[in-house]
């Protein structure tokens, strides 16, 4: 399965930020925008990727991304000579994709969700297409899907009246029919080959499926405001990960300290507890009658060892956070050893 990232267009809605550069090279928080679709595809196991850009900045992409080696991927490049629509740009990748299935990613789209499972499922189907939907507050700005009984009936591009709030986001999966479908398309009113027409073909064919995005979706190319919003969403998510990681380390360190102190207390207190229990048992006539001077010591030592093991296992049966800490069944009870050596063992 191949990946295609479309990174062309004039990006007039982001002007003047795009006066001297391609919008997909603009930063989103701490990375160039195009890094996000690249990382999403690679995470989904797609490492053969073609990047389609406009002719004005093709060299900038090559300079930034290179062969793809530093990403653990293989990059190819194509140039869209003039704006002709998403479907026209996709058609430039036909030889690269060959007869394989393809994931098409608009380079200004950033998803919080992992698409790996959807990619895995699409690999199993024999034919068809798959798109991603997200509920939005401003559906008039997007192509929206009309859904009936969990099936998409039609996609309408930027409807003037409300018909649905499920926007079609910029990630699409196609089988090798897509090249023949593109050949049948006619330019829209704005003179472009529309990807919505491709998707509606699959819908009429009955082979279109979809996934609903649960996390946030950043459409960086819609406006300056949406680009800013995407920056904030990525920053917030990254900071939450940092805080979460720090919190887990604190919990882990604290837990280990608690365990060490607990083991110390058990080592110091268990002998007296065992002696008390032994004295109580010995006071019973049944036990007293059966004990003699020889087996008293044996039973006492056995009881002490058994009680220590039982107490420790109840308190620390298995590691809570660190999988490298052994189970108590694998640890020897050595109450007279140094605590640090005892704990590490």
C-alpha cells in the first residue's frame, strides 16, 4: 500500500504567510506542517510515500525531507504544474502507486487520531474506497456526507443550506479503480477535477466505507484562524503528554519508595509477630502436647519463613508500574541482608 501527500495549491487564504513559501512548510507548533501527515502514514505502516507539490517550491521540499531516510521511509516527488484540483494532483501519482491501494493525505490536514486500524481494515477489502468524517460546527466550509442507516448516500461540496454536519476530512483511501474514475471526470465550475466526484462514484457503486474521527482535526489551510487553532491543539496535546509522562515517573518513584519502606518494616517487625503467634499457638494444649524440644525450633523457623513469604506476597504480589521488577515468587526472603541488595534482588 502506497501513500500520497498532496502539498500543492496557492494557499491564498493564508496570505501573506505564503507569499514566499509553500503553506505546507509553515510551522505547526514545533514542526513543519508536512511532518504531521508523513508521521501519520509511517505510523500506519505506509513507508513508500510520494509528495506532490507546486513547481514554485518543489526544491524546498526536497531540501527539507530528502530521501525519507531520516524518517525511516522512502520519498518520491512529483510536481503539479498548475492548480487543477485534488483529483488532478492525485492522477500524477499513478505510475508511483501502480496497481496497489493508496492512502491520499492532504498535506494541510492534521489528525489526533491514529489511522492505523482503518488502514489495516482497508487492506483486507477487495475493492472500494474509504473516507474519514468529523462532526463540525461550520459544515458550509467543507464537503459533507449525507448518512442514512450508517451508509453514505451522497457527498455535497460546501452546501449553502444545512444538510449534514459530518465533514469529509482530507484523508482518502482508494483501490486501483481510482485512475479510471479520474479519467471520466469533468472540470467543476472552478475549473478543477474534484475529489468529491471521485468519492461520489464509489458511493454510487456501493463500495464506499467510512471512519469517524474521535479526536480533534486541524485543517491548517482553511484560514489563518484554523491554522492558529491547529497550532494550539498540537501544543496542548504535546504538553499533556509531557505532563502525563512526568506524573507517571513520580508515581513510579513513589511506589518504589513505598515498597522499599514496606519491606524494611516487614523485615524488622515480622520476627516479633511470628514469636507472638508462636507463643499463642504453643499455649494451646493440642499444640503443647505434640511439641518437644527438638521440633520446637524447626516449627518456629518454618513458621517464620512461611509467614514472611505470605506477608510479602500479599503486599507485593506483582509489579504495578515496572515490568522489570520480579514477582515475589522469584525473590528470596533474606531478612538479614542489606536492604538495597535485598530490594534489587
